[in-house]
């Protein structure tokens, strides 16, 4: 684990571009310019979070369109490891690891425990994870953020947790590779549907450059898209859901 870096994803991208093999892992105690989805900044005090990136090299049998599953699979791996610590984490589509329930200030949740960012570099994919481990509430940037310690898992060894997440990711990735990127055949789609707290909720989806969409999240399809029954102006949701491939989801019910 590096003491500090600009961003583990940036470091891993450089390594991938130089030919580093699959399962190369870059971890850091502190990121000076950690990145999240939609160019957001990921901030954490040194030693308080687990921040790492993994290089994956999809085989030729996996279609490019299937790579949208990479961050969702990483979310499952983080959930596996966190639940082994007794923390009942779930997933907010597409790739936030969360705890159901209200934020610390009583506003709507869920409470965010970890975020995931995947980036393609040539034929490789770099997937980065930022997981809050030992922060107290006043050390987190927003009331809707949480940590393992706040949720009852104290004294967590970050190196052991990293090993647990990577081991779970390897298991899910092996199933994904063996199915040639078919998440349904690999059992990944069914498991994601079970863990996804977004399905069945009324949500608002924010998409850069487009008008927000509001409706009921009906399902996740075999491509990893969120199926949203959008509210027409008149009132009730439409019968045919719209497939959302990317966006920022807010649970409103």
C-alpha cells in the first residue's frame, strides 16, 4: 500500500498502459486527487478509508458492450466482503455500496459506504473502489455518507478487507469470463437484482445534458441497464419501462 498518491485509478491506468497484468492492484493510504463518477472528487483522511484500483483484462470472448457490468460486479464483491463483517450493505444502481435507511441528519438515505469507478484503457479496464472504514460522522463529507465503524464494524484491518474484496471480485470475474460476458448465464444478473435496493423504488435519475427522469425502478436488464417506468405528465407510470444506461440515481421513496 502506497503512503499517498494523486489517484489509484490514475496510477493503475498508467500501469495498464505499460502492460501490467490482470489483477495488478494499486492501494494508497491517501489520495490527493481521488476521483469518483461524473468527475467528482473522493476525499478521505489518511488511514481512514480503503482506496484501491484493480486492473482487469477482458478476454476476446467478452463483447465490449458487456463491460458495463464491470463496476456492478465490483459492487457485488464489496458487498460480499462488507457483509462478512456483519454490515448489511446493499447496492444503489449502478455502483454505490449503501446502507438502507435515513442519513445521519434524518434526511432521505440511503447512506453511502463506498463508491466505484471503472475506466477503460486500451483493452484493459481499471476499476477503483473508495470504501469508508474508520471515519466518525463528522469526518465524512455529507450526512448521507457512512463508514464501517459507524455501522458497527470497528477495528477492521484494511489489508485483510482488501484481500477479501479482491478474492470475491476474482470469483465473480471468473464466472463472467466463463460465460463470455453473459451476466444472466453467469448468475450475476440474478444476484445483482437481489442486492439492488434501487429496484422497486421511486427514483429521480439525473443525466448530464438531459432532463431528469422520474419514475419507478422496475428492474435491471441483462445489459445492466436500469429499467425505469417513467411518469408521464398526466400521472401514473407508463407500461413500458425505459432502459437507463448511465445516470445519477436519487431514491425519493
